[in-house]
């Protein structure tokens, strides 16, 4: 593994309680923002609600902010919602500077984001994914 591998963006997707949870890890910049936008708008933003877990994102520039805003607008056009969860302190600071939380709901933890989601009656509790992630230690920077 090279140092560049630590910076690459990786995305994983899961579904729980009618919510699509997209977990990002790495850096979101000019090179990786299109990958993030594609993942967030896959299938025409078919998921009614997507939570983007940013806890393992170490860097985001304006390209990433633009991708989030574009994904938010795409979700709204299709009757969906995008929520942001657990940005690192550096990323949260950038969000605050540009006023992103006033545009896209941003929650301090994945569990908080999932708790704020409307429950789907025939689906498991959306909080289960946050509890499972917490119990296994999550994807914390510097650990696996």
C-alpha cells in the first residue's frame, strides 16, 4: 500500500430501515468528487433517503462541497433527501464556513442522522447500523 492509497476515496453502501447509508473514507477533492456524486445519484437518486457517513473523510475541498450540493438537489428533484453525518472536525469547519448545514442537514454522528430519519414501518430500525458500527469500533482514522 502506498501513501496515495490512504488518500483515495472509497465508498461502501448499505441499506437499513429504508435508508441508504453511504460511507465515505479518504479524501474528497477534484479527482474523487465525481465518484462521490455518481454514488450519491446512482439510479437517479432512487433511495428516498440517503445518509452520507463522513466520519472517515480526512479532507474535502470545494469540489466535494459542490458534489454534495448537486447530490442534494438531485435527491430533492426525485422527492428524496440527503443527510450528512459525522464529519471530522476539519470537514465540519469547512461546512460551517460555507454554510452547508443551512442547505443540507448535517448531524454530529451517524446515529443522530439515522434517528432524524422517518421510520419505514416494514423495515428494521435504522439505528441498528449505527449501533453495529459503534460496537465493532467503526472506521476510525489510523485504525482498521
